């Protein structure tokens, strides 16, 4: 069985765009993902660029997003 990566790289502007497209505030999106508002803000602004698999999955689910929608465009799928 293949292990998930230790961390996932995310693209802050893409996260923000996806959240705003859904009409969610930072707090609403953070609550849905089970993360803090400040953590989501750090991701969106690029202060943080990587997150663990559990948080990544919860955030992706909360934003109803695919990997392609929230990961950096220059990272190939196998490197995410």
C-alpha cells in the first residue's frame, strides 16, 4: 500500500479564489475544514505553503476542490 506524502503543497491565491467563488468567509471555510482562521489565512497569503494530509483532505473537501484547483500550477500531480 502506497503511503500519502508527508505534506501537500498548496497555492494560496488558488485557495482564496476557490473560497471566494463559493461565497465563504475565511472563518466559514476554516470552520468547515476544522482548521483555525489564522491557519487558513497563512495558507492563503503564502506564509505557509504546505499542510499535512489530514488537514489538506479536510480543506479540499470543505472547498469542494480538486488537487488541480488548489495546488501550485507548476507542480506535477505526482509531486503534490
